[in-house]
């Protein structure tokens, strides 16, 4: 029984990640990327700004590959670096 529960948990994780990415796919648009660039440019903490910019560039690269989950993951990290 325990093995079945563990197996089901591992099967559910990718599905949950994909569902989360689909709910935030609006983050992976050119308009949102431009908005983020403007917000990052206004940041005063250079370390956080550098981290946010790095994650934004990684997010853009994933967007160009049509990898929505990867794009959302990197955008989420950019948001964290910005304190959002």
C-alpha cells in the first residue's frame, strides 16, 4: 500500500508542475518580458537586479524554445529576486 502511495505521489508531481505553468503562461509573453525589463531597470539593489536580470534572460530563452514550464520557473525566480 505504501509503495502505491509513493508511486502515485511521483506521478502527480509532473502533472502539478505542468498545471502550475499553464496557469502562469501569461508570464511568458513579450509584453510581460518588456514590463519586467522596465521594473528591473528601476531596482536599486544591484545584486538583486543582477539576479533578476539573469533569471529573466533564462526565462526568455525558455520562451523562445516554447518551453512554458521552464519559462515560468525562471520567471518565478526573477519575481523572487525582485521581491514580488
